[in-house]
C-alpha cells in the first residue's frame, strides 16, 4: 500500500509505503529512505523511534530512521582527496566537518519509488556530480524487504560515473519496550576493537581494545551506558558475506533484535543530542537514550586513513550493502 504522508516545506509530496508479511509490518518513506515505523503482530509498541506526521521529521533532527550518505558519518575538515584531485565538501558538523553527506545528504532527499510489492519496495536516488562537493554522479537503490523469518532486510546498491566515495548507513533508533528510555535493554556486539576519536568525534586512526573498558559488549551488557556513546566498533577489516554481529534485547518485552550485515563497522549512538520537541509513535518526547542507533557501515573518515576499509567507489564497481534486523521472540 502506498499513501501520501504529507509535504516537504518546498511543497513536494512525501509517500509512505506499508509493507507486511503477516507478522511484521514496516512503514517506509520515500523521503530520506526513512523507516518510519516497525511493528510486530500481537505487540503494541513500535520497535523504532518515529513520528506519525512528516512535519516532525523536518524539525526534529537526529536523522531519525533515515538512510544517510553519500558518505555516512564524519569526514574531517570536509576535505576529500581522490586520485590526486582535491574536493571541499559541505561542512555541516560544528562548522568544520562533514556529517552524513552534508546538509542535503541522502537522508534529506526525496527518492523515487521504482518497484513495489506487498512485502518489498525499491527506492532510487540520483546525486549529481558536485552534490555537497562530492565528485561523480551517483545512482543509489534502496530495497526494503520483509522476510519470512521476521527480518527486515535492506539492500543498498550504488554506481558512479567517475571516482567517488560511498558509505551508506541506516540510521534507525531501536527501543523494544516502547518506554521513554533504554532502561531494561542489553546490548551485545561481536567486536574486539573500537575507534579512538578526538573532541570532534573524528577518528584519530587508532584502534583500541574493548577489553576492560566501558566499550566491551562481547557479552550482553545492560543499558544505558556509563558515558555518552557515539563510537564505531570494528567488526572486521573488510566487508564479509552477511553475518550476525549484534543483538539488542529487552527481557521485559521478551524480544531480541538481531542485526546482521555485510559491513565492517557498526556505529553505536545513544541519541545523546536528540530533542524532538514533539511526541513520537509511542507517546514520548525523544531525548538522550530514547533509542539506540545501530548503524552498520564502513569505518568513519575512511578517506583519511589508508588502513581503514576503503570507501572509494570506481565506475566499474558496484557498491553493495545488505543489513537485516531480525525480531526474535
């Protein structure tokens, strides 16, 4: 089912696509590729942060539910060098750095609906050469699909006509209880290392062991965290065939979210800067620790660190990511 969900401030109509497989129902928007709602049959709360009107998405911030890029996460000084050519990007983070592809990245764009079925939809978006300072005309496809095993699958594909960078990420915040915070949740991540960052949250290039730190989630660990969390966990040194890498559970709800991905990194963000100003789907204002973002992606600021998994995309290559969120009772 496809229905109108409101209008952007510039007057463009936003459409909501309702997907179902009988047990799971997902609502996705063609604006920003947003996962607006995710419900499990027989369980009342939404499993993600979201809003029931589009106006809130343009005013709340926090990239709630969006698909972000063309270069997700941060790039230091908004600077890019590709094959000897220098590029200055839009600096939309603290006036110095680029975040999530700039102020008009993929999470702020209206995508086309190119294919729709009861349980799946394909969105497409073209970013022109020079968009937000990035080189190359980039065509992106986002395919959302509800699978029979109660998994919501996202496949991201992209091609470019000249050398560029590409790193896309799903920026949904999960909360399995429907409460206003993450009390009662536990998190587990298959990662032995995480990236050190500076005061601007830019990676220094150093990989740190999680052992004997607040970043050790190799066993289920209770939330909320002892400190604000906005860090990349190093799952691997390169992309892999899709595999399970993280679990978010809530004993009270009797639910576990299993995250599987092809990606080598997982950014964990506790929404420390969230401030919605309006109530969300479960009736709460959103603030710090209202939900947890689990963003599978390449490691941030990769173009400045040759030992990180590369974000370079060439014209003869296909960017491909698959990430799945499986709900286990």
